[in-house]
C-alpha cells in the first residue's frame, strides 16, 4: 500500500514538473490585429542643388585685365560690368575703322559725281558708253568698299565693347581665379567668374524605375503624376528642413542604362538665398494612401526576396507571403496583397519565430492611446 502511494506521489510530481517546464517554454509575443487607415509615407532621395541659371563668364577678346569691379560672392545685376580688359588697342582699331568709313564715304561720293558728269558728257557725245560703264563699276566698287568698312567698324566697335565684361544674368558671383594684370582670352581654361541665378533652385535626384512605375500606375500617366504629386520637402545638408516646399516639374524621358534610375527635378523658391548652387540635400516625397493596410517592418521577414509575416491562427504561428509597396518610410510597409482586415499577426520578432510556434499573445495596446499618453 505504501509503495503504491509513493509511486502515485512521484508520478504526480513528474507530471507537475513536465507541465511547469512546458508552460515555461511558451513565450509571449506581441501581436496586432490588422486594420485599415490612411498613411502618408515620406521617402527621401539624395539630391544636388543648382541655381535655375548658372553661367560661366569668359572674355570674348584677348588682353590684360585692368580692373575687377566685383568682389567674390557679390550679388551682381544683369548687364553690370564685372571686368575691364585693356582697351587701348581696341580703341585704336575702332578709330581706324571709323576713319576708313569716312574715306570710303568720300570715295563713294566722288564716284557718284564722276558717273553723273559722264552721263551729261555722254549726251553731248564727249565721252563714250565705255566711260559710262567704267564710272558705274567704280561707283559699285566704292559702294562695296563702304559696306566693307562699315562692317569692320561694327566689328571694331563690338570688340571694344567686349573689353567691358558684363554679366548676362542676375546672380551671385563665384570665386575669381584671376587678378588685375592677368592675360586672358576666349580660350582660357577657367572662366573669369561663374554667376548663378539662385532666386529659385533646382534639386536634381534619381528614382528607381520600379518606383516610377508605381507612381505612373497610381496616377494614370507620367504627366498626371507630375501634375498631381503633392509638394515635396527638402532636408538641407545640416539636417534642417528647408522652410519652403517645392514641386516636381520635370522627369527624364529615359532610364539610365548604368543605374537603372530615372532623373527628376524639383524646383524650390529661394528668395532668402539660403540655398546655394552646388549644394546638396535630400528631397522628401510624401505619398498619401487611403484605406490601406499598414504593418510595422518588425512584423515581417524576408526569404529569397519575398516578404512574409506570421499569422496567428488558433494560437499557432502560420507563415503567409505578402506583397508590399516598394516605397516605404523605413519603419512600415503598405501591404497590397496577402493580408485582410481582422487578421492577427505577430507584430515583433518575426525573424525569430518558426512555423508552428505556439503563440502566447501579449495584450494589444491602442497606438493612438499610447501616443496621446506620451
């Protein structure tokens, strides 16, 4: 009798230990019930910043710089004089051209008088028809000579005007690699100065082909995508968000064969001249999705470029493949296929779970309530 009681006691103890061990091996996991809602996903793209018009200013005539009328970094106006090149030889050439024009005008006048005189004499049979034709040819030659001299005068005047190097646009001057006394010409390696009109700036960035296709499918066409896309933001190189928003107004018509990306351009106002030509930043594009299923990326795992989640069915983890939107904010995925509203999934640590794992679900918390408490 005692042996039987001892055996029953030991058996009960073993069963209790086994149950305790089994209970201890069931871990708790955070789960969530899939719902739908609106989301604004913001995707950033590295961008380079250029002024809306950047001009390299080079001299059109050769000579020595005699004066520099701007400081590096100055704001310059259109048609303002920036540099002066030695004008002495060009003034002399212009004066010679003016004198040649006057000489040609006098020669033309003389040729006209001779022709008129010969015509009168021809009527009196004093000169022959050959004399008339010769006088006409001399007049035509004098007219051509005058035209040539006037063209040379115009060219000399233009060359003289080119000694005053002017800015073709409003903008900000770059650094100046030359000083007074430097000999310059139209074939110099570096420009005299670069003037950038940055009253508005262009931010150039690239987008993957599949992302561009998503936009086209969302909006209907590339033109509609450009017209209907929301305003974009610019994060400057110091990490601060630029205070003015911009718009995407140009997309490359071709895809780069080397990168497989499409080039885009966003335009931003820059009245305060906060952004500079040659700068860098990040263009942030918001994407609005209505009534979509959004899950945290921590609820997914990848296998051979496919994305999976674990659905919780009758307390057991069951893997399910899903298709997600390629654009994301780095924290969440928008699910296009594979999940329905009301499904329960493991919200964290999906990569550490195996198929068939028993899930002891932690109580779900309302994210909106938590946010309000914070």
